[in-house]
C-alpha cells in the first residue's frame, strides 16, 4: 500500500460558497487553474451524493462528512470526501471556510484518506501541549484550551491580544523574530516562558511552521511544557556550578572493565595538584600515587574500584611540582539507569596542613620540649621495633643509657640556664653522632637513651659509644663559662641481653649504674665478658692512631751481653706505650691491633727511626760496634719500598747499616718464603744484620731456615724456663749446635737465673739477653750502663 503523502487539496470558500483560493493540489486533482476557479461555487465543482446536493449551503456542510464526485476539467468524475471547516471558531461571526477534498476509493487509500477521518478539533483539544495558529499580524487565529489555561485567560480574551504580550517584556522582540522566522524560513524553534494573566510562568518549547489557511499565510505550532525539564536543568546547573566552585578537588572518571580514566577535574583539582584537565584527561588517576608509599591504602582503593564500591582513605600523593600532599580521598561510584557503574566521582581533600598539625601534636606527645629528642613513650615504641628488627635480621642492636656525671653540680652552681644549655648541647652532640634511623631520647633530667640499630659486632657498638662518650666529654661554653659534662654510659645489647623492652632497659640501666660506680666518664656493657672484650678493644683502638704524634710511644732497650767477654754488645729495642690514662703498656696489648689496623706501618717506621737516633747518639758518645735490634712485623716487611725507607733512615742518621739488626719470626718467614727471601736478600745487601726471633716456637727446621740470609738466631725464652728439665735442655743444646754448624750466632733470650746462664755458657751459646742482666732500659739508662762499661759478672 502506497502511503506516500499526497498534497492535500484544500481551497477556501466564502460564506456563499464562492471559491476564493485554490491550491496546487486542487489544480492537480481537478485540472482547473486557480483563475479558472475564481468565482465558481462549491456546487459547481462537486456533485454531492446526498439529497440536498447542489442546493445545500456551505454552512450546512460544516463538520459533517459529505461524499460526492469531483467534476474534473476533462469531464472525469472522481469520488471524493469533502470536509468543510470554518476558519473562524466564532459561530456568531462566520468568515471563510476551508474545504478539504480527498479522493475516495479502495484502490489508493492514503495517509490523508485516514487523516481526513480524524476529528481534528478533538485532537487539537486533546494534545498534550498548547496549539496555536498565528496570522501575520501576530495575533492568534486558532488555539486550544491548553493555551487558555497557560495564559489564565478566557477564550474570548485571546484573539484581541498580540501574542508577544504573553511573554516577558525583555523576551518580546525575540518572540516576534521567531514568528517572523517561521514565516520566512518555514519553521522555527524556541524556548520561552508564557506568563499567565495572574503571573503564572510556564516554560515551553515552541515549534512552529508556516502554513496558510486558504490564501491567508499563517504560522501554526505547538508549545511543549518543559517546566520540569527546566527545573532539572537548573538543578544540574547549580550542581555543576557547585562542583566547579568546590574547594575540594573533584575528579570524575569513566570506568570500563579494568580501565578507569579521568574525564573531568574541577579548578580546585588544578589548584591542589598543579595539573590541568587537558594534561591529564584520559589518564588513570593513579598517576599521582607514590610507588611503595601507603601501599595498604592504594590496595583498598583498587579493591573498591574493582568491586564498584565507595571507599575513603587518607594517603600521600604527589603534586606536579613533586611535593607530597596528604589526600583525604573519597571515591563513589555513579550508576546509570540500568544500575551499571559507569563513572566514579572522587573528592580530594588536601589535608596536608591538618596532618602537619596532627604531626605537631604527635611530635609534642612524643618528644621532649627542651631538646626536641624523643621522650620515653617514643623511646619504648622505637626500642620495641628495634628489638624485633634485630631478631628478624640476626643483627645486634644496642640500648645505651647515658647519665651526665656532674649535672647536679652544674645546675646548682651555675644555674638552670646553664644546665639547659648543657642539656641542649648534649642532645645536639648525641644526634650528630647517631644515624637518622637510630633514636636519641631524653628520659629524665640528665638521662639520655640511645637506640642503635643493626650493628655487626659488639666492638662496632663499643666504637660508636666511645665516640659519643668522648664527644660529650668535650667542654661546653655556656654563658661564658667552660663546662665539661662527662657521662657514664651503660650499654645492653639485644637480643643478647634481653628480648623484651623491659629486660633490655633494665640491663642498660644496670650497666649504667656499674659505670657510675666505677668512677665517672666511662662506659660499661651489661655483660662482664663483653666488658672485658670491648674495653681491651677500646683501649687499643682509642688513641693508638694518635699515640705517635702525642709522643706516647717509647722504646726500651734491653741489653744483649756477649757470654764470653761479659760485655754489652747490643740491645733490643722494645716498644712501650705510655698511655695517658692507662699508664705504660707492653707491646702484646697493642701490637696485634696495630697489625690489624695497619698502624703497625707508621709505628714500625717510628721504631726504626728512633733506634737509628739512639745509635747516632751512642756513636756521638764514642760507643762503636754496638748493635741495636728492632722487631719487624709481617706487614712492615710487605710494605713496598720498605728496604728503601730503611736505607733512608740509616742515611739520615748517618748510621752504619751493620749497627742495625732486624728481628723476624719464623712464622713471618714461612708465611710467604719466596717473598721473604727476596726482601731479606735486599736487606742483607743493604748491610743490616738479620736474626730469627723466638726460634723453636714455629714448625720450621733449621735446614729450612738455611735458605734465608740470617746472621743470628734467638732461642725463645720458653726453652730456658725449663733448662733444668731434660727435654728443654736438649732442644736448647741442639739449637746452639745447629746454629753454630750453620755459622749463625746464637742468642738466648729471657735469661733470668744464674743456672740458665751457666747452662748457656757450658753449651757455648754466644749471647744472652734477660732480666738476669737487665730489663729494657731507657735510652739514657742504656747510655749510662755503656759509659760505665757494666759487665756480666761471673
Ligand atoms: P721479643 O722480640 O721476643 O722480645 C722479647 C720479650 O721478652 C720482651 O717482651 C722482653 O721484655 C721480654 N723479656 C726480656 N727479658 C726477659 C726475662 O728475663 N724474662 C721474661 N719473662 N721476659 C723477658 P716485650 O717487650 O713485652 O715484647 C714482646 C714482644 O713484642 C716482642 O717479643 C716482640 O715480638 C714484640 N715487639 C716489641 N717491640 C716491638 C716493635 O717495636 N715492633 C714489633 N713489630 N714488635 C715488637
Ligand atoms: Mg725480639
Ligand atoms: Mg723473642
């Protein structure tokens, strides 16, 4: 069925039925031109089927359906349906009539054939909108009751008023323009508010189109009430405005599956983060997170987004300029009509300031106001963590209690202000010596506590604590007065001395009391075994480095006597450390440390230099052919250019190389025999004497030693101790005999008794050294003895 629109054949007739206008559709249908039709009547054109036929007036056909035949120009008769409608709705004032002619017939029912059956009046009145027809003067020709209601006017009031007066003054020009547009271009659309007689305002969407009623051009249209839409729009606008103006940053993201991309951010977001919408649109908002920071919070956000749920977290994000900020973040899903989540709205609240304030409060609650150090609360927290950390990582941690030795005295005699200065200075020194990850706390008037993390050995802890002790013991200038605080320190190690906060604290406290009881300005460990170890270590380590410069090192000279003549032929230089606090210390207590630390090299050089100095001064006294021997350690011997330096030393003091003897031990030679042989060879070339010290204590045999260019061997004193006992006597005898067979002079050391002396003489030993004749002497003492020519008697 072809429903293509046919142009509607409509013409206008006056009250007498005379045809006044004739449209093109009429022309097409009936074959007459408009000019041909002018003046003809309805009855001329249509043969009505009803009885009244040609005689019936046009008024009689209003609102009734009449069938008839259209008499066409070519003589055809086309069955038609005729509808007559008055152009004026006022029955009192009849005007012209519109006559609509629609062909009938089963063969071509058209849309218009259906339309012509419609009760137009009823439809217009039943429309869910206002309907109107306006003529070119801007007045209403036709309207429905909906318009009357909107205007709060009775129907008789309407035709007299120009439509523009139904609108706000400011709108009127616009309204007129829109009507003119419709006349000119065929259609127009606009939104406007109709204002009722009593002030009611209703928003309408007007859509009008040009048409004509007969020859009368007009505009008809509908007005759709859009008040509620307008209200909704307004609400949205207000909300949009609110989002825009919000002080909180707002981010709207669009989510699809796993993706979540930024669609909108408000100006506050730009202000807070520094990013503009254009820079970050389409990005995942996680670009602001800090990797590895607030991991728990980040996870919660992720999970909430995956589950399409709301979430609130406080976490750190980073601004465009790299600065951190605390973000009190709330994220809510937005669902569409189907309940599906399409977007998330995130509100970012920059709480950095508040956090700082919170931090400040937290700081106040956890720190000592005078020094800014941690207080007892924080200390316990940190200690707990440190103990757990140490246990987990198999590291040593330490807790040190410090008590200023004379603080009460400072406070009482110099006043509290000076006391405060000392406390603050102490705090600063403690902090300066500790690492960031360690804790320095003040827990009482002059009590400080340190939590030291991950240390390798107790010695390491001891070094650190010792450094701290020394730094506290340097004078503080307070108010023009010099105050020397001094501190007693107690140290507990964890987990060794305890695995709970309580136990470790008690241990450190006990150690501190011990330190105090031992006198001031010292440090004690909780475990006594550790104390021994650590103190030894500290003693040596502490100031060995400075000992040479401080002239704390001295050489003792132990005479060597020729067993045949009884004359002093030489002396062994033996090193002593005249420690400012611990007095004179023998080499056994510091040589091993010097070897470990490499200090033996400068120390050894000093010894050689000093010995050469002594030789020089003996020569000056006229004592010739006197040999001073010095002990060498392995590290010295391995020192590059050792031989050259030795030569320089001899040269500088103008000493003949044969006056200097170097003592090396068996183990030193056997460690790297090739290397030793090479160095000894060069030393021999230089002209110095070489002897093997402590002979018999190693595992080498004399034949092995043959390979080395040595001059003397020294029998270790342990063999003389038991000269009375057979075994030792045999060894001593054998060494002497073997030495002689290798053309080496044999020296016995550690000779303490006459019995030993006799034994050595009996077995033809060459020289002796020992307390029986003399202990080590000062250079002065040695010179005295030599000038007096003291001899071994008997
Ligand atoms: P050493 O070279 O065997 O020195 C002999 C040690 O025996 C010295 O001990 C000396 O005081 C001690 N002594 C001497 N006569 C007697 C005695 O009649 N009875 C007893 N019981 N002991 C006696 P000291 O001075 O304690 O030296 C110990 C070791 O330290 C030395 O053993 C030497 O190996 C080393 N040493 C000393 N001075 C130096 C040095 O300047 N450089 C190096 N590298 N080592 C040195
Ligand atoms: Mg020696
Ligand atoms: Mg020896």
